[in-house]
């Protein structure tokens, strides 16, 4: 049996906004880190909110069904929730000084734990968080967006495929080489508008495997390239 306890307030925040999507969000425990992953457009985009746990734990990864999320949304008065995963059965336990609730789901979908290792070929840039997130509120949703950087220059350019929208954001340092990334602007906008600004700068990574990654505080966004 796998067991982990997490702060209820954090979990409910990580699960928001609680929108219906074709791919269910996932709860992941990887050693001493817990994260909640939301998927957009079948996995073309992904947003993960992470939290360090006080102890090392067994790894687990399962889909958060609507039933589980609906139950947890009614439990905001409890300080923490403990998940017991036994095979494909899930038990949630919540306790206070005067009450306790146990809710057992006979089946949840357990999924493989995936990771994306760093590479020396990755290009990492630091961009101002507020400006970067605000840009995505303005981009047209129909079409593609190209994100590009040029060697020895700080400007990161964004160009929409329809030709009527463009943007430039200044990174804190120059890029080490030329690189570009193209994705569906609708998916990128949907992922980024759900992110809350945290810290003066965020990390933007154009990965060697073609994926774009952006880290804003404890939130990480992944976008797949347009095929």
C-alpha cells in the first residue's frame, strides 16, 4: 500500500480551475515531491503545480476522476488529506480534532510516472514573469505561434501565423544560440492564462527534444511542438 498526506488547501488550489477536459488531471508523488498535472488538448499542453513533502515517499501516479475532485472540493475545512493507494483502489482519509471521514474508491486509473530529463543542448532563458504571462492574454487563438531567440541577443520574439500579431520580450541574458519553437496558439494561451505570476523572473527552456518548458514559481508548463 502506498500512502501520502498533503495539505488540503494546497491540493484544492493545485486542482483549480476545476474544468472538464478530455484528459483527467493526475496526482503524482515522486520521492519527496507531489504535483498535480492538468492536460490541454489531449496532452499538447500540460501545467503542473508542485510541492515539496516533508518526507520521502513511495512513487505513485493516478488520475483524479471527477468524483474524487468533487469529494475533495467539499473537504476544505479539513487541514490535510491522506491518500492510501492499494493496487487500483484509493482510500482518502480526513481528520480533525472532533471528526474523521473515510472515502474509498474501488478503482482509480494508475498511470506510469513520466519524466523529462535535462540536456546540455537545452536553451534556458530568464524572462520577466508578469510581462511573459500578460502576453498570452492578448494572443489570437486561431493559428500557430512561433517563439524564437537569436544568439547573442536578449529579445525573445513571438509571431502569430496570421501575421497580425507579434511581440518581443527581453530576457535577462543573451541567448547562447539560435532556436525556435512553434505550437498551437490556442493551446499555449489556454495553459498560460491559468498560471498565476510568482517571482520577478521565470525560466523559459527550449528543450533539445523539441518541447518548450516554462517554470513560474512552483508551476511548470510544457508545450509540445506543432507537428
